[in-house]
């Protein structure tokens, strides 16, 4: 089977699933990234034939890079979904202040408990979210919480890889198709590190500096007063060209040392032994 045939088969399977879910009202956990944007788009398209409600819920939390809530609301409305925002304080409520190894599980359990409670108040029992097939093959303890709470992951069910998600999102005309992933800011710190909003805001500001300079994949991993920068390997020459500006900004933010990780950008590098 060719890659295109595999993609078309998975796309057919995904549409069939979304058609079944659209026979009832649904809530979509909507972050505005490629995965959740695609799930929301497909849910709205499927609901056009059933007349059911689609509720897009964006969870506002300081553990994630700042997102434009107003933009999320506009995108959801353009797709035909209702939009709501839930504010959650994970550091105060999830038991993750010391960045435990099961942090993702604890966070997801809290967030989706809040989402399920809200959905229940709206009379909605089916909740969809954007885990894709690639996520099932990496360290994602939060997936266990999703399974325990019967949260539906249609992309993963259909076997969609991240590349296939981006391909279908582009076919659907979604601006988020090429949007880089923005995981929880706690992933920038080693497990066992005492977390604070101030330290996470500092790391987020450092990453913004790199993005403003034109770098696409960016992570700033924090080891005490050391900022370890991860960018795509092919971007290394550009980092060196901008070395003085990057170093000055990182030191302005409070980091004493600034290093470039020679392995380059890789998702989940803090999970590696």
C-alpha cells in the first residue's frame, strides 16, 4: 500500500467516525493547534448533516504558552461551533508543584474533569480531543487519564500521524496546519524541579525571542541558570549569526549561561534518560 492509499483509507475511517459522533451533541477540547483545529473542523462539518451542537472549549492556563482566546473564539465561530473558555490553575489544583514524572497524567485528569463537568452542565456527554497516532508511541502519560475518563481521540483511532493531520488540515484550509506544537511549559524543566509561573513565563519569553528571529521549532530547556536552546539542526548557522542578540536577551531574562543543544530540536527531550 502506498502512503497516499494509506492516507486516503485513514481519511475515510476518520470521516466515518466523525459522522457517528455527530449523531449527538459534542464538546471539542480546542487549543487552536493543528490537531484540535482539525477535530473541530470535522466535527462541525459532520454536524451540518445532523443538526447537533458542537461546543469548542478552550482551557486557559498559564502552564501553556499564551494563546489568543479571542482568536480561538473567532475560529470556532467561523467553523460553526459555539465557544467557551475555562480558566484552570494546575499548580494550585493538580498536585504538580514539584514537576513529578506523572505530571501530564495529573494535569490531564484535572483539565478533563473540569471539561467533563462543564460539558455535563450543557447536557453534553461526548468529549473529543486531538491526540494523534504518533502520540501513542511516545511518552504521553496524560493519555491514560483520557482513557480513564472515556474521552474520545478520533485522530488516534483512525491512525492519523502528525504529518497526515497537517496534510488534511491544509486540505481543509486551516491556518493551523503549519502551526508548531506548543506543549505545556512545565516540559521545559527537569522532573523534580520546583515549578513557578515566573520561571515558566521567563522560559516562554526566551522562546518568543527565538520565534521573533524567525526560528520555527523552538524549545528553551531550563537547568537552573542555564538556558539550553533547541532548534532545528539546519537552523544552527542562523543561530550563530544571531548569537549576540540571543545571548543578550537570555541574560536579560536572568539566565547566566546560554547553550545550543547539538542534538537539535526534539519533542520530549526531558523524557529521555
